[in-house]
C-alpha cells in the first residue's frame, strides 16, 4: 500500500481489491445474502421506520440506475449517504452538500467532506452506521462497491442508486443524471454543460497536435498501469496522450522489459503531493531496471492531480493539467502585437475581397 499513498491512488487500490475479491466479472449480479448482519442493526431500522410512520406520508417515484436496476426513491431526496469518493465529489459539484449526511473514510475532497459522518470503507461499509443516519438514498458505484452491500440495504428498506461511468463522456452524463435523481436537474445540466465546454476548448487547442506516447503508472512494484477501456485511458486520450499499454484488462501488470521495448516518451503519475512523487521518481531513476527507459534517464515525467483516478467532474481539471504538461506550446499566449497584426491582415483581406 506504500505506492497507493505515494501516488494518491487509494481509489484504484480499492478497485483492485474489489477485482480480487469478486468471484467473477458478473459478481455484481451474483452475490450471497448478508442476512446474518441484520439482527445487529434491527433496532436502528425499526427506529427509522417509526420515525417515518410518525411523519406525513411520503410520495415516491421510480428511477432506473446506471446498472439497469429499477429503484423506488422518495420524491424529495433530502438525506444522502455516499459510498464512493467520486460520488461525494459529484454531490459537492452539484451544490447539494447540505443533503450529504454521511460518506466513506476515503471521501477526502473537497476538504469539507472529511467532516461528514463516516460509515467505513467503500467495500465493507457499516450497515449499522448507515441505518442510524436514516438516509433517503444511498449512492453507490459499480466499479467500487459490491452488490452484497446493495442487497443488504434493500433488506433494510434503504434504497440505493448505482452509477457506472466507464469513460469521460459517461462521467459527464452520470453527473447530469445524478442531478435529476436528486431533484436538482438545473444544477446537473449546468455542470455537464460547463465540463463539456472546457473539453471542447481543450480539443480546439491540442486536437491537431500528435499525441504523446505515455505510460500511466498506478504501481511501481509490481508495475501496474491502466487498460485501454478504462476511464483513465480515455482521460489520457483527451489530454493529447496515448497509453503504450494496449490491454483489455483494467489494471494490467506490466513487465518492465516490455515497457523498455515500447519506450514511452513520458511517464505519468497521479499524486496529491507532487514533492513526494518527485522524490520517489529520483529513487526510481537509481534503479537499473528503470534506467533502461529513456523517459527515466531524460527525466520526462508528468505529475498530475489524483483527480484523474476518480470518475467525477474534477477529472476534467486533471485532463487540462496533463494536456498543458504534455503540450505546453498549445498554451502559450500570443503577444498582443501578434494578435493586432493578425487582425490587421484579416481586415486587409476583407477589404481586398470587396
């Protein structure tokens, strides 16, 4: 777990652990019951039921989540528990943080999220704590949470809505859809529109430039990168990069000799504290196995925000950051004199055309 701390990849660490603990890729649809845990939280569930029975009758609606499940939720969702850092970030981006009554131990952005009531980890949250918070809705995501958790919540009468974005477009669409589900459609639409505009502006800047060949480093020992179908690989492409790893596995373990044969131009690291990554890179540069890479010998590496590891709105910021590091020439402002000269030439051409 040391690399997870260095590179700010606790989310990826959880995803890797989930991939190992899952019996099969279809495990989201095939899981065992956790009925043995219900007795310890029956009192909390009963208290929640009594509270609701004493209140005015709620109205409900049905929504279909991103895994195809039909979920019955209150018409007004006022108490939310988030079981993934990406979902917590999205709630804040939508401006609905006042409705967030609980999140996980790993929900650390924005910093205010750390002050929320914690319900444990993403893979094994405390059902007792969740029930105690009496949420109207629990938000989960397929890439990080388990269906065991969803079934357990169902048995307690607590509805859950699952997201499943697999690329950047789907991240934007998921944020917009979440705004609809939570009763803030205008906020969801505005957020998605702003993010799309920023991506469009970026594409105009770097779209004509040849992509840089990169290796995205998740772990160094063993060396783990990202597969071509992950949202991170899509983020790299949006930033004007292409991963040298052409694997259908989400988190492939890679041989350094294979990387040496492919010789990436740049190594890309995700990190919340760039100074720490710089120190670690210096250590890598002393290892003979890594010095066979030209990018290591030439110190061609880029450190970007750990936001690239989360399928949340902030990934657009990480894409912009990486694009500027890989293609700095596209972000150089033209001198004012050049702009005036260009305008003058354009005016002259228009006059000649008359």
